[in-house]
C-alpha cells in the first residue's frame, strides 16, 4: 500500500520480491542449494518460488527438452542462444515476473549468465549480440543477487555423472577443457559485477555452502523485518577489489600463478576481440 508521499510505482517497487539466481558449471550443487535457500526464506515467512532454466514454465520446459536432446546444437551457438532466450521470455512472463510482483522471492537455478557463458563465451559469439539478447529478453528484471557456486570442472562433471547414471546431455558431453573454460568465465562475470555476484566455494560440504549462501543473502538483500541494514553492497564489492579476487581461493591462485583474468578466459578474449 502506498504511504504518504509515495507514488503507486514506488510502493509497488518496495513490495516487489527479490530475484536470486544460482550459477555455475555442471554438478556445482545449484539445485540442492536452491531448495535449501528457499527453506531459509520460508522460515522467515516469505513466499519463495524455486525455479530453473532452461524451463520453469510449461512452454519453457518443452524448449528445454528440445535443446538438451541436442537437436539444436548443429545449428550453432547463436541458434542455441536464441532458443534459451525464447524459453527465458516465457519463463519470465509466466512465472518470474508474476511472482516478483506479488512479493515472492524467486530462486532460479541458472539464468542469463549461463547464456553469457555457455553460448556467448564458449560459443565465441559477439558479446554485443549476447548483451542485446539479454536487454530484449530480461530488460529491467535482472537478478538482485547471483551466487556463483564454484567447483573444479572435473569434480563437477564427476558429480553430474554420478547423479545422472545414464548418457550425458548436450553440454555434459563436452570435454574437460570446455568445462574448465566455463568455470573461468563464470568467475570473470563475478569479478566484473561484484555488486551483483558473490562466489561460493562449492567444494565445501553442502551444509557449509548453504551457510555461505544464506550469509550472502542476509548481507546483501534487505530481509523484511531484519532491522537496520548491514554493510552496503558497494563496500563489500570494494573489499573484494582490494583483496584482488572475487574467489575465496584468490590468494592460492595468485601463489600458483593462475591468472584468472588473463586473456585465456573466453569471456575476456571475446570482449577484447570486439573492443573498438
Ligand atoms: P541443468 O538444468 O541440468 O543445469 O541443465 C541445463 C544445461 O543447459 C546446462 O548444461 C547448462 C545449459 N544452459 C546453457 O547452455 N545456456 C543457458 O542459457 C542455460 C540456462 C543453460
């Protein structure tokens, strides 16, 4: 309800739910953590919608089947990006936007960062194409917080194989180098957008990952009834910058000479390629 001096639009924005996405490579534990995070939110009396991409609405789930079966792959990365975007348009219209508008918190297992990474960076697409696609499909409904769950590619693939049992899907079937590059891309996205993204070490136990994610949500997003707000996000982003890494293992990386922000990262390489 609008209070004195508040426009209808401001009141609607204040009542809007929050949009949290979980991103990362295969077998990072996103689905488990999405459920656990929703549990915390519900304990606070909030409505939480757990959803996923591709999918999350009947039409988007139909598109998911098509993409993961591999029939779109021969058309190339741009066509796949368009298919993921078509699914995203319906998912946003049918599920995410209505939930946010009624004040629900949305926890989404993968979203637009997966298109940036899998199709954009790994598919070697022009970043301007991906940005424009994101502008058209997502518009102002960007995530309020994105949690990158980081695991070494080999660990994630082994977990995914164990969970699945059968044949790998379209993307699980890609080689280790693809998945390692994917990991670097997600970390690059997080480093480039520290105000939106937080990186969590997915090699920790599920309970510890859950604890870290819940701490990040509480630190960065105002929970109704949680009293005075903690540190502003910008201070946290600045601290990360000063530490020189968005990843908890940043020091180890520097010691071992792993220069995450080097041009070997597909995201950076493709950005640099398209720079005027
Ligand atoms: P998952 O739901 O089991 O993670 O499977 C979805 C697969 O689709 C996963 O391999 C990542 C991939 N994917 C993309 O390539 N682009 C996208 O935009 C999304 C949302 C997922």
